[in-house]
């Protein structure tokens, strides 16, 4: 792999950039792989990368019905944080955070991970109580978290309206300084390039049409490009997990919902951090291009349409205007939808399935992007060792039978 | 005897409603009609005993067409659901009405509940009233679609209301829960604002 | 903004309703006789259909009735609206009742072909 | 300064109506009917902006909303607006605007030094660098990038303008008021159906405003005028100008953004909303959105003075503003020839037309030749000259495959280049409606293929570029659409006859060669102007493996600028596919998402920019009194509840100390009206309660009350409340404030879907009743005065019973229940009597020093008694057993909602987190709610947390702090010392019973 750097850029500039190699190949599927990963989003590609890097398993295919990184990886609002409430989630996301912090160097691909700080606003006494509870849990888990009062919030994010008469008075906020944003496409591309370099086949425009299962053990996948044998098959297909799992006769506690986001026209910087408010379904940051990147709430109904209803955005912007009055005169330039797979306890499922050698990584709701490196890392371990890592042991399907849920509605909620 | 103990929850908005109203034939007028008698009836419309008993008291059979109301004398009966109606009568009429209904319906599987305090009423009337409603309500408000004789449960602004089309002036009557009343008044006055500037 | 026809009140905007999740999941008669897994199946497991999905809505701002909607979750086309206890009139391919995993998988094969994965 | 380029013709401006405006600090004049762009053109101003990345000088490229270069900051102060397209803003007296993203000025822009480094600034360069040293990304690189980025500047003040929404319904919605749209609206309108016609322009007519076409032997404008007149005469037709249909959502929901007052100037129309969003629910939709001209991609095709051909035509014909003195035209199709002819007629010198096609023999080209215009065939512009304004071109014959220059170069002087690369139907709304597109090999563009909603596409938007087809298709679609909604017979009357000049085929030619290979020299072929994306960038992306059109777009940022790819998408896609040697349809299509053009946040929020209208604040009947008497409020859901009532000089602690004391020693009064209340009737009512509550209800005597828990099927507590038996088959249920609506929906869900045979009716009466809670040892005395007829003795009116009677002269239900542990009565009176009763209580209670108290004091008092609050002691993960309330779970009554979950492995676990009380080692120390708990003082990281503090208060009555907490295995650890952690502070605490006060319950009887 030719290393990226200012020097390689300069060198290639001399030859008018004619000699840059492909960042990844477009191989035809081999008849058999040790591991076939379904879904070339951030999670699938990261899993392949760590399978190769950490476990030396390189005979791996990542198959994708569309284009790599084209699902939720390329549709989210790029927020990264690890300030989750429960030990299981907090430690899992913190592991991801640590991987984020070196990801550009690890992948030799600038994913523009920008730790500009994430504020989670509190608008009522219940919010305040839960925020402090979460800050303390984070601190004891070694996750950076602070509680700011309204004035400190104003100091950190000067454009925010902390007036007491506001419809949504700001009573304070939690701050995770190490939280921030990243360039979502670059994450997928960086992992794809890294995995490809270690011999992983990333096969795009290859749609899964069935799973080959022989008395309770998965043997491969049937695809639009023909059958592919596999010793192990790992699902990493987010919103479509139920559809693929159904091919194996597996039912999951997952519902897929439309989740909308939008960007404004690019403007000179007005907000330098990430602000999230569960209560009013607003979360916003400003991209390096100057666009306000905002997310809305999840549409209530099951949907695979990658489009939501305008009223969700209208209501969200009403709330946003109360928090950031100056947003009123900018414009929505583009809006879009993703399909988020949600679990009843707002926590993911990462582990084994009732079918031998078939693995599932799903149910991320709105946490998927921020989890990418950690999910890939743990999932790779789970696949390689055929048992979950301590960090994802709690996120099994069984918890819905035993009742040991990891209820993150408080901390995850609609927030991203 | 007149009840001197009662207060409308939006009594303090009276002046604002007067000031916010726009006079003239292109105007629009907002006012409160407080303290109407309101009784909620649940029952089985298949049961002839139920239907006739109600009719005996209020003078008219409960409407079975969704989104409609019928008026007879002092009483107006609104369809709220397949087994739910609301009778609206004159101020102070509720006690008598409830007693008569409970007696008439005794022994049937019904519910007769005095809900006179559960909603107050706002009248929006005048040439611009329809436009104000179009700004406020997601239903088809055009003259051919929503006509006198119709009433719907829906939202005006973000407030749940029972919305009655009274006449072609047009006049809309909104039955709104007291906790939402001030919000609804503020919303409607805001929506009426531009007609001061025509 | 979906436009949903309440079986009683007629067509209203989505905002007047609340979504009630997958339809036709019947509460077990005797929960005590179920294994934990069977109970979890009732409480948590969902079909999450890509394609025509039978789901429940309640007309919260209107008549407060719960009813069923068959909606294509890809196009949002509403195929059928029917009252609780009624049967929808749907093309055979999509009327297979979601339920115990394996059977469902086998049965729903035609749907899958149609909808793709 | 006079309008040097203003012609005597130009049909749509009123030269006699002179308008003064300022651009980049200089004063100019324009005419009524001008856009800012046309006025600038009339003044010979073309340098209007700088590109996003390399800050190259840029000029006005288009005459419409797709403009990528002429992006300006309109006005200053609170009404300033960033990123306005000069081509869209109508000129008004005193208009002030300046270019964005350039410093110190658009003429001399320091950041233009970027272009020096442009050789490094290729597609995706930033993914390849700025990585080392790691620390510099946040400290150096990114801050610089952020400073450079962005276009306009947001005003800091709150928006002084207002916005609103309108909800409308119609049978036929027609989008676009060009020839096709006008015909459609006419035919549909004539049937009497409700018809809406909207167009983003201030005038109807679409392309006919810019061209000189003939309909029925007369100038097309005459037909337009009569059509508009007829439409205006129809009551069933709504006409919306300056109204951009920006979204086509599910179920024929079309959203339109109308700019109501912008053309009058800022603040000129007080009382009127600046913008309005229209929500249209249409039975049928006709899309007549026209098409966008496509630029040709050639060397240095971005200099000011280079313009789309149809834009030049619009400026000359519509606005009477010549794009320049001497222009050449560069095309691959016939349409540009009519532009040449019009411009010559308008007085511009057009010496040459450069045509990429070898054979050019259409009627239009020949007409142009007759006007003495030289036509160079098989030729292309291989270089352009000039910097802040184009000064000339180099032309040469080029190979038809685009690979190279085949002839010798020839220089032509000019100040204007008008280019046409063909046309892209504006299929954005069609695509939003999830209609499927098809690539048309002959027309070289994407056209609508399969509709997915009740919609028809007509005219140029369908790829039917000639006027007659537009008229015919529009009329037919209008009539058919109306018929589908039950209006008319579906037959359109014969549409007028347009004079159609047949056009010869267009030639696909995606990149015009220059004297060095594309990307390997100084000359740049721009595809996305605003983002400085060149053909070379796209080719690089392809080389690097970005083979999906989406990868290419994201890697190069093609189509991500404010025009959202209206100009660049198809060129970009075509260049990518030729690079991959694949057919365009194989490489991909372009998808479009709302909005069609950007829409102001304020407009989308509508009245909602006023937060109090965006989300209702709910108030009780006593709210006004609380306000007047200095209450501080706490938001609980949408409700505003009195939190505490500070007297002069009191802080919260002092106020709460005073209020709690009153409750324990005297009498206090609380507004509890927000509790949910549900009337439950029917012969199966008790049985129903047995199913939804954990405890038993069949035997509850009439006149008695009982506290209950509701669980979800997962066995976790989700609501609680006291329910009273009013009659054998009649109950009055109360719920939490936040839970009210949810609980009623949930009860109905089970009644209607699971147990339809139960004879039970549930009705919300939350707001029928105002609820006052009167508590404290002196409560009984006060009640006896308030209601002389009633007997409040313990014998006649024991704890957990209710009585009906007259209180303070009004009918009331009095419930003897207590959330404080002390003697307490909850009085329910009709909502409109609430304020009266409250005042009466204050009046009669004065001698007992009656004290109004708020939610904070209520919370302290209930905590002293160990009563839980749903949502504070619970978070959806607690069973009744966890809360130490096994007593509330009936063992024998059989099934109830959630019961089965108790026996699941984790739920049955002995050592779950359980509710306990905590006292601090130092009794004066009050724990922080949300403090986390550990068994040991010193812990590793991560520390093993065993629970958290749910409630914590200073208890004035007990003289020490109290707290409630959920602690792992807490019930077995009474008396043990553990540790509370709050942001570094560690406090030693003892596990005790959560009942701190009057454990025997002796005080509740007074």
C-alpha cells in the first residue's frame, strides 16, 4: 500500500496525479472464504480489517448489495462520543473512542476525527438528575465527562440561548470534551483500503439472496453473483438485518425505522462543538465545509424507504430555533433518511446466533457510527474466537430471554 | 341561581382576544364561550334501548356518521367515536342532563360522565376564519369539504380540539381542554395577526 | 407525512395517530405455560417486514380507536386498512401470518423473492 | 453609473422605473423587473464571486435558481441573509449586497493564493494528509480549513421576521408555469376541480419569458397573458408565484416555499410573514418543471463572461441586458443557435458559433449563417483567455472522441462565451416521489420512466423539449388528471399551434480537449464550479477505485454545492463512465432529495420559531395565582408546575424548609391538578383493573381507594397511582402527570385489541377536575370549615377512602390519601372552580398560616416517607420487588400484565439493584442526586458500581439529610456502609430503610 502523506501528494503532483494506485480492488468473488461478512458499511469493513490485522484471518470477503459505505455509514450525522450510562455500553463505546483517537494514523487515512466536544443539554430537573448520574458513571468508568451549568454551557457554546424564558430552558449540560465528529465516508474508505491491502475482497454490487444452512450450521451465502461457500458468515447489515436473519429463520427483537438528517448551506463558522438535546430531538454540529449538520427524531413507524416525513424536520427546526435563534436565516440545502435498526433496550446485539457459525451485529439504533471501530474490533474477536469478547458479552440475543437488558433509552434516546 | 364561584381559565385573555380580532367584512373574530354544559356518553348504538333512551332525553338520536353532530333545541350531540358521544347544552344544564341520562340508561352498559369542565369553547368567525384555520389545522377546510353539520376531533396548532363547523360565515367552534386554552388563544391570535395589515 | 385512513374518521395526517407496532401478535392465553424463550418471542421478537407490513395505529387525536394497517415499508404505499378483529384483503403472497421463526421463513419465501434482500 | 448594456428591447423590465442598488460598495441603477443578476449584467458587472476552494474569479453563469457562482450576502444587520442567489433576488429600491467568501474584496482576494497550491488540492487531497503530527489536526490544520470554508455570514441577532405554514388540499397540483404547466392548469381548471399552479419565478411563462417563440402566429407572450387571465378568472384555481415546490413526499404531499415579501425589501411588509410553507395534499400531480441547460466542460470554462447560452438569451430577451459586446457561442446542439440569433437581433456581435458536431445543417444553424454568423463545425474551444473577464478564446478542430486537438488553433477575441451542452430535464421532484428514471441515449439525459405516485410528467421535464409537445402534453395531462379525480371527461380541447423549428440531434461530448492532456497542465476543466471540481478530479477518483457515482460525488464533492448538482451531476457521471468505459446507465443515475432548492430554516419552523407556539405550555386553573404569588415553576412534560414559593429573600432551601415545616406542623396546600385521571366504568371494570395493576381489585369496597402499580409486559414498573371505587362498576383512576396520555392509550390498546369482550369504558377526565391537596395536622380543621356538611372524623372518613360533598360551596370529591405521610385530603372540583377553592382555602386557612407548597416540598415529604416517584426511583428497569414492594404484587389473583416476566433468570435474580434509604456519615451533608455507589471506598478504574442515588434532600423535619438509592443486593445489606461518588467527591453512606419518617404511620390520621 502506498502511504499517504503530504510528501506522496507533492510527489504525485509532479506527475499530475496520474500514478495514484487504486484504494481498493474490485475483485470477483472466490468460490470459498473463511469468513464472509454481509454488508460493506463501516462495521463490516472494520470487522474485516481487524479480522485480518488482529487475528490473521485474511481469506475474507465483504459483500455489499450496493456501494461500500452507502448505508448508514454515509447517512449519519457523524457524531462520536462514549458517554453512555451503563458499564456495558460505556466501556464498549470508550474502547471505540480510543480506537477513534488513533484511527487516521492507524489507517493512514485522514478520517478527520475532530474532538470538538459534545454537549448533551438538560432542560428539566429529570434531565439534570440523569445527566449527573451519567457523568458520575462515566467518570468511574474512566470516561471523560463533565457537568456544566447554564453559564458554563453559554461559555462553551456562545450562540446557545440560555434565557430562563426559553421554551426549553437550558439547566445545564454534560460535556464530553473527547467527543466530536468524523468524516463518515473516509471511515469506510479507510477501512476498505486497509482491509483490501491485507487481502480482503470487498465485493460491491453483490446482493445476498439466501443463506446456505446445513443442519443448524451455516455453510455459505447465495448471492446475485452466485453461491459463495464460507466457514463463517457474519451479518453487518444494519437496517436490513431482519431481512437477512429471516433467511436463516432467525427472528430478532429489532425494528427498522426511518431516521432523517439534513445539512444547511455552508456558512462561516457559528458553532464549534456538537450540541445534542434528547428532550427536543435536536443535535447539531458544523462541518469543516461550513454546513450545519442536524439530525431529527426517529420516525415512529417501521420503514425501509430511506425517507421520512417533513413534519419531523419542521418540528425539530422549531425546537432548534429556540435553542439557536440565529439559525433562522440559513437554509436547508439537503435532507435524507437512513434506516436505523433499533432494539427494545436501545442497545445493540453483537454476538452469536442460534445458527452455528452465523454471527450478528445489529440493533445499533443511533449509535452505529460512533461505535464503528469498536464494533468491528469486538465483532472480529467474536467471529475469530467463536465467543464474544468481554466488551460485547452483554450484548447477546439471550438477554431478551433472561431479561438482562442494557436499557440505554436515557442516554441513547434519540440522541446521536 | 348563577354560579359566582366559577372562573374561565382564559378570563385574562378576554382583552387580548378583543384587540386581536379584526373588524370589517374581511375581518376575523375570536371569543370564548365558557361554561357550556358538556356530557360524555359511552354506549352501544346497536342497542335500541340505548338509542331511544338518549333520544328521549336530548330529543334526537345520537349521530352514527363519523365527524358529524346533530342539534335539537338546547342540545347538540357530537359523534366522538363508534361508541362515544358528547352532548353540549346550555350553561348550568349539566346536572339535570346527567341525572336524566343516568335514569334513562339505568341498567345498560353505558357511561354518562359530566365533562363540562373538561373543555372550554372558542369561537372563531369572519371572512378570514377559514384562512386562520388553514394555518392551524391539517384538515381540508375548504367550503365544500368541511361544512356546517360537521365536527372533527383533530389538532389546531398543537392543541387537541373538538372542532365544530357552525355556519358559513364561516364560524368554527373549538372545544379545547383548559390546560391548552391559553396556548390555543395565543396561536390563533398570532395566525390572525396579518389580517390587521390587509 | 403519511396520509392514513382511519376506518371511522377517514383520511388524516400521520400526526393525528400513534404507531402501535406490528399487528396480530396475540397475547398468550396462559403465560405461565410458556418457556422464557417463548415469552420473549411474544414480548420482544418482531418480523420487521421489508415489504407489506401489518401494523397497528391508534387515532389518538380522533376517535381513540386502535386499528390495523397493511403498509409497504419500502414505498409507504398503504395496501389496506382494517378494523381490529377484521381480516385484511391482501394478495396471498403477503397474507402469510408472521410467527414462529422457521415456519415463517419457509412461508415467506415468495415475499422475499419479490422484495429482494 | 448608467446601465451601459441595457438594450431598448427586453420585454419584462420597466426602464422608466429606475431602481437604485449597491453591490460590493458601488452604486448602480436597474429597472423594475430586474433580478440583481440582470441588473449587474446591464451594468456590465460579471465578476461577482470567488470559487470555494481556489478562489478563482467567477461570473454570473445562469439566470435561475441553479446559479453556482453569483452567491451574495444580502443586506446587513438582523435581516441580512447569507448565500442568496443574485439570479433569484428581485431588485428593490435600496438593495445592498456583496460577494461572499472573499477578502478584502472580490476584485482582490488574498485567498486566491490557494490557486497556486491547486496542483496539490486535487480530489480527496485532505484524506491523504494533515495526519502528522496527530496533534496538529485539531490545533492547526482543521482550524485553517474551517476559517477558509463557508460562504455567507449568519446575522447574530434573533430573526425579526415571521414565517407561517398553510395546509391546503386540491384535486390537481401543477408544478411549473411554463407552456406545459399553464396548459395543464387551464385544462384542469376548466373542469371545476380545485387546481393549484405554482412557479418559483415572480412571473408565469417559464421558458417563454426568455425566448422569442410564436404561438398561433403571435408572440408566445400573448398566449401566456390570455392563459393567465383565464386562470385568474377561475375561483377553483390557486396561483402561486415566487413559490418553489421543494418537496414531493409520500401520499402526494407536495411542499411549497413561497417568498411572500422578499421582493419588497427587508421589513417592508410588517405583519406579513416573510416566507410561507404550503403543505398541499393533492389527489393528482402534474410535474411541468422544465429543464436545466448543461454547461460544456472545456479548458478554463469558468472565467467571468462565460455563461450558459439560455441565460444569455434570458438576459437579452427578458431583461434587455446584453451579456457583453462580442460573444462566441459554443455548443453541441441546435438550441444555442436561436440564442445567437436573438443576441444578434438584440445588438450583440456574435462573430462565431463553435459547434462540436461535424455536420451542422439544421434550420436554426442555417438561419444563423444567413445572419452572417460563422459556424465552425467539428470544433471546440480549447482554451480561454483573460482572468477577471474572458477576453478571447482559442478554437480548433477536435477529434470526435474528445481525445485530442486535430487542427491548428485560432484565436478569437470576445468578452462573452455562451455555452450549451444540452439539456437536463428537472426531474428532481419526480425523483423525490420515488419515480424511476431512464437514460435517453438520443437526448443524452435522464428522463422520467416509471411513476410511483398519482403523478404525470409533461414537457421539457419529460424530455419533450419542443414547444408544441409541451403544450399538447400539458393539456392532455391536465384534463386526464382532473378526470381521475372525478372532474371533466378527460378530453383536452385542441391546444394552440406553436411554430416549431425542427432541431437536429445533439452530440454527446463530455470533455473538450486542450493542448495538454486533461489535468496535466495549467488549464482546468470545471464540472462543479462552486466546489472547484474538475474533470481531472473525477478521472482521478475513477483511477483510485471510486467506481460508484456516489463514491465519485463524495470523494470529489461534485454535486454537493448549493446548486446540489443541477449543473454538474450529469457531466460528472458521464466523465466517470467514459473513464470506466461503461455506459452511463451502468455506472449509475442521480438521485434527488428534498429540497429542490434550499429553504430557510425559519420558514420550515413556521410559527414554531416562537417556541411557545412550537410546543404548548399547559397550565392548571390555579396557574395564574401561583404566578401572582411568586411561585418558581418546574417544567413537567408540557406542564408548568409550581416548584416552590420563595418569600422575599428566600432561596430554594429556605422556602422548602418553611413549606415542609408547615406540612408537618400546620397545613399546606398543593396544586395537584396535573395528575392524570381516567373514569373507568362497566361491569368488568374491577376485573380489568386486576389485569392492568399488580394488586387485587375485586374486593375493594365502594368508597375506598387503593394504590397500584402498572407494569409493561417486561415486568418493569411504568406508572402508578391511586384508584378509587366510585360504584360497584365505576372507578376513578389517577396516573402520573407525565403518564396520563400514555396510560389511557395503553388501557384502550388492551381493551380494544386483547380483551374486546370486557365491558369497560375508559374516559379521560384529567382536566374535568382541578385537584388541591391539603395536608398537615391542621388539615382536618380547615376541611371542616370548608365543608361544614361533611364529617371528616377518622371514623366517618378513614384513610384511603373518598367522600362526595360540597366544599366551599361547590360540588367536590374528597379523597383521603396522603403522599406526605401526614393527614392529607385531595379535593377534586370542576376545573372552573379550582381557583375559587384555592382562594377560599387560603382565606380560611390564614389563621392556620396555611402555606402553599410546590413540587420540591412534595418530593422532600414523600422521600421522608420512602414513597417512590416513577421516573426518579424508576427508569424502566425496576420490578415492584426491586422497589421493596412485594406486598403490592398479588400472589393468588392469577395473571396480570408483566407478571410472567418476573420468573426470567435475570429478573428473578436475588441481588438485583434494590431500593434502599441512605444516610450520610455527616448528617449535614446532602448527597447529589445521580451520585454513583460502590461497596468499597478505593476502587480501580473501571470501578464496580453497585447503584446510584435516585433522590436526596435535606430533611428539615428530621434535621439531617436523607436519600433514596438503588443498590445492588441492597435489601440484604441494611446497616452496611458504602460509598457515594460525585465528580471526585467520595461520601461514606449507610444503607437504611427508605422510610425515614413516622415508620409506623401514626401521623396520617392527624
